[in-house]
């Protein structure tokens, strides 16, 4: 039997991860709500809105990837205390 102080506990989720999860949930619900409303307008309108949504996603994915890359670069520079690497 292990001593209570030597047991490893899983790390507590950070408030930032909870906020990010809540944001993803709200975005997903917003998309579902949008398509449920558009569905009432007719099949043709739903098809066009789905096409526009897909094209918008093709633009957003690379921009989010660029944002994550910049965030990672800045975080690494801050972790190394390399302020010279952070230029506007």
C-alpha cells in the first residue's frame, strides 16, 4: 500500500483550457444553430450556405495554423528570455 503523499494525482485542468473548451463548444453550437435556421429557408439555400461555409473553412484553417505558429515562436522566445526575438 502506498503512502498518501507519494501517490501521483493527475494535473488539474487550467482555467485557460476550460475557456478554450467553452469557446469551441459555443462555436460548434453557433454553427449548428445557423444551419438549423437556414434549413427552414429551403434546400437550395441550405446547399449554398454549406458551400460558402466550406469555402470559409478553407481560408480559416491556414490562418489559424499561422496564428498557432506565431504563438509557439513567441512562447519559446519568452521561455528562453530572448526579448530580442520578439519584434513587432
